[in-house]
C-alpha cells in the first residue's frame, strides 16, 4: 500500500483539511504543522477503506495493511479535526467492523480507549448517526474485553506490553497486573457507551453501561489508589501495589475518573517535581527517584523512565481536564500546561531538524532507537489535538453548542477553519484587529475585550 497523499500533494491536501494556526510561539506553530505533515504520511487507502498507520515501514507485529490499534485513540483525536470526515470515519469502521471479521482480529492486540475516542469524534462532527450504527459493534467489543481480561472482582488485567508499555518498573510481558491504563480505558469506554446508547434511544444499554462505569470507577479507586504515596499505581498479580509511581497514574484524569477531592489532586505535584516526573526534555514514564529508573537498558522500547510521546499526550490531556473540570487542581495552572506543551514541542527534533521518533532520553533528548528507519514519523501520539482542543480550548459537545476556553499566554493568535457540526469556526485574539473574535462560517458571532471562556449556540 502506498501513502495516499505524497509529499508533492501534501501542501494542497493540508490546506484543504486542517485548521490553520498563527501564533507568536514559533516552536509550537512549527511543530503543529510538522505533526499534521507527518500524520498525513500515515493515511492509506485499503480495500477496506482509509486507515492511519503507526509505522511508515512494515513491521512484523502489525496486521493487514500494516495496521496497529495501539495508538488508535490518539489517531481519532487528531483526525477528528480534519475537514474531510471520510478518513477518520473509515479508520474507525475498519477497527470495529472489518478487523473483527478476520480469522485473527488484531484490535485487541493492545488496550484501547476507542469507544471514548469515537464519542469525542462525534462531538466534533455532530454525526450522532455514527453512534447508532456502531453501537452493536462497540457493545460486542466491550463484551469481548470482559471475556478476555476481566477478573472475577470486576477490574481488568493486562500485560504491560499489551498496553504498548513493555519493560516497565511495575510490570512485565507475562504479568497479569491490574493497571491504571486498561481500567481507566474501560471506565471511559463505559461512560462513552452509555452516552451513545442514550443517543440511540437504547435504554437497556444506557442503564447497563451507566452501571458498568460506576462499578469500574469505585473498584479502580479502591484497588489502585495508594493513599500513602498519593498516587494511582499498578496492583500486582502477586499481591499489593507496585512501589513505583509511573506516568500511567495520571491516566485516570484523561477520563475524569477520580472524584474532585484534594487528596487525589495532590498526585499532580509529582508532575513538576524533578525527583518525580519533571525532566529537562519532558515528562518521564516513571518517577526519577525510583531505584529502578532507566534500569532496563536502551533500544528495546523500555517504559522504565524514558520519554514516550504516547504517554506525554495522555498526561497533557489529563492535565487539561484537571484544569477545566475540577475545582481542586493540586497546584496545577494553565502556565504549567503551556510549559509542558512547549517542552514537548521542543523535543520534536533530531540534529536540529524536526523529527518524531519512538522514545527519548530524558536528559539530552536523544532518540533511543537511534537511526532505526522504522522510527521515523512514528504515529504513536498526538499534538495537534492538544493545541486545538486543550490549548486554544475548542471544547465540543453533542448538542448544537460549543465552548471556546483558551489557556494561551499569547498576546495574539488565530486558529481558523475549524470544522464543527457542519460549520467552520475561526477564533481570533488581537489578530489584525484588537479583541477576542469568534466567527462561524465567516460571520462574526462574538466579540469581546477579554480572552475568556465563551459558549456559543450554533
């Protein structure tokens, strides 16, 4: 399979499909466009429709068409902002329908928050019919996860490698641990399933998944919250909690799982602690103070402390939710988010040129796969969605409303041509003319003197 949009066609395709960003931060702006440019490289047209790949080069562990499900949630979040909806919609259908019909499906090769991501995609497109069409397939998918990974106590187990997070401090390739990853994902999937069942008018499934979400949430907190360490941790199959804080302990906030209480919010202090997860080149995947930090060697995709864009994307999304949806913020501020996003943007380099690989040294930014060609343009994380949805603050909903809630420190910016519910939105702050402007289909819908959260009815 060849890439659908080659480099010569890239400018025209991107100009027709992506929201355009102008801002005073040259690093974030440059990497915003670089990430769209690399994302486009992974678009493939197959006999089963369009998909987005993870690796440019073929890899042995991939399925048909070099497809992998590990970063599907990130792909959907990025792709939901493309103006041409067919690409991400067909990718979603590939995994829920076409792959499931194969003799050896690959969807469950890795844990996934796919149902949650589909709902977030529908919030942008306004295509509630997608929820109705996919509901039976998503229900079957959830039940399959229960059959494969659910323990009698109600939580889910996973090998760290099947979270895409091998060689971790807490886990192992053959250790069936209760992890914050898969259990947060399944909570998020249940929440999303309940909302989509409601859209479809399926009262039975709505009640089922509302109950599921409540049960998973309660069990997850009871099982994985370490009150002494003030952190969500892996519960080991052999008993007890891991002695390591790992970056996956922030994932519950990606789905707003924890209650809004100071004791949970306190976990976020570890994010800015240099003995915790704060390193010169970004957010480490394990706390730096732990004796086993970076102890598993290099070059084999270790998750014992090195920087992984996959995890950075999850943590920044979780932090954005904490800042917007919680009263107790654990000392976190929009300035913390911006600083971490900017550090993440700066990390996209190799030999002074824009680059995206697999994982990095936390002290010097060296890409730990070196010059391995499989790593180039590694589509295993997100960035553009973090700018659009979280930094600029385009907060979608299932109804005909949208909230724009910027967290930018900039004196001016503009994000234009944002597709939303069949309309095009432009957000402008002191760009060409003074003030905060919001346009829908080129018609001014809001003008104010201050940059603040605004809710519009379309």
